[in-house]
């Protein structure tokens, strides 16, 4: 064992004490510095460019096809002209890449689908299998109420489980309008990129809080395309398309104090709309779905459930050939007025479908 004399020991202890004091002083200074920076953060260097990100970009999804319905690829931003109320706008955002898809499958599980729901579930599962790993989907069913079976996810097992659990409601009612609003107005509100609703229904609404004409007006301002797939209602134990009981289905009063559904006589009064439209009594389901798809630049399909796999493939292909334009409306008056959108393509013999309008707010 090495023994040190008292003088050496004293010197060693003095050195250790000095080191400890230095560390303590350094830590104290760092603490004071952090507090000062928190209370008075340093200003940015004068020569640093500050980029301001605008939040009022108007997104315009566009589908371009030839006269035979074939999609036209490889167009550049120079091929497009974008008009806001007849005034040409500078296109500040352009995308033609195959972005991930965001799909909402809306399954009508009202009593009118009892005879075909198994086929619809099977076709929906086949559609999920066609999605790419980077694509996401969500499953929503609707009967007398709206049921979000699962939110946006790329997990195929979660999606298939949600489809399997979709079942016919035990109460009569079809909240079709409210289901569309739930997705486009809530679930998809903050989602950017390619997004679409695939709606499988007979098009008849019974009991929604959102009146049909108000829904059409609202969706015409949305950047979410709606692809409607119409099938005739089929109750178990009844002839196709015929209700198994006499009279009308019951309706519930909506949360806005109005009775929803397409059989109400409600006058839509929305600022900026060209005139007022009255909800039409007994609007045909296929007519309504056609109009809903048209105002959102989507497509309407009328086919047997056995053709759904082919229909889903066509929809997925079209969404992957979508162009997305964007512009900043500039110094417009944010008065809630409705602005009409128009897209022209500098190419011959093409058909263009695009978002039709937006609201200045």
C-alpha cells in the first residue's frame, strides 16, 4: 500500500477542491445562459430569408382522358390553364406523380342491402388487396347512423377486419348524407394528396341531418372526389327493389333541428349559390348518386355486385392518373362568396374533369 506524506495529501485535496469549484461555476453559468435564452430568445440573423407558408392554397384535382376514356399521362404544368371566376390564375402547385391514395369506403348497411351485403363485403376486400403498401384506406358503414369501422390506415388486416364487422343495422334508416359529410368534412379535412370516397349504395337517404341539396352544394366545394357505385335495393325475403312492408320508412329529426333525407321539402339557402334549389320529393337514388359524383369530378357506376372487382380496379387506376393543381387566390374578399373554377388543357380531343368551385373564406 502506497502511503503519502501529509504535505502531498494536502496538495492533492486542494487540487480536487479547485476542480469541483470550477465544474460548479461552469454549470451555474450554463444554467443562467439557458434561462436568459428562454426568456429572451435570440433574434434571427438579418440576412436570413424568412419563408412564410400560406394556408389558403386552393387544391384542384383534375382527371384528363381522351375521347375513348383512356387516361392521358405525361402532361406538364404548361399544358394547363386554371381560371377563377373567368380570371386566369398562376398555377403555383402542380403534381403528376403517383402519390399515395387516401380512400374512404362507404358501405351502405341499411336494411335494403340485406340481400347483397355479403357480395359487397367480398368486393371491398378485393379492393383492399389491390392497394399499394403506401396507400391508406378507412372503412365507414351507415344505416340509421354513421359507424367509422376504422380510420385511415395502411394495415390490411385492420381494414379486412373492419369490412368483416360491417353488418346490417337493426333499425330502419339510411344516413347516407351524414356519412359523406363525416368523411369529407371531418376525416379528410386535413388530409392532403389524392383522396376519394367510394360510395356503395342505392342512393336513398332516410334520416340524415344534412339535407340532400345542401350536401350537393357543400360537396361541390370539396377537393374529395366521390365515386358512386349504384346497386338496386334488395331486402331478404322480398322481391328486388321492393320494400318488405307498406308505407314509408321512419325518419328521425336531425341535430340541426331539420329532418334530413331526400323526401323533405326544404329550401336550400346558402350564400353565393346561383339561385335556390328545393329538395325534390322521391329523388331517384341513381339520379342523386350521378349528381353527387358529377359535382365532385368523380364517376358514377351502375353495375351488378358481381362486377364490383372490375369497377374498383377502374377507380384505382383513375386515381393514380390524377393531376393536382393549386393556386393562391391572392387579395380576394373573404366574404363567403362562391367562386367558379374551370380547367382547360392545351391538347386536342381530351375530356377534363376537375373541381368546380370553392368558397372564399
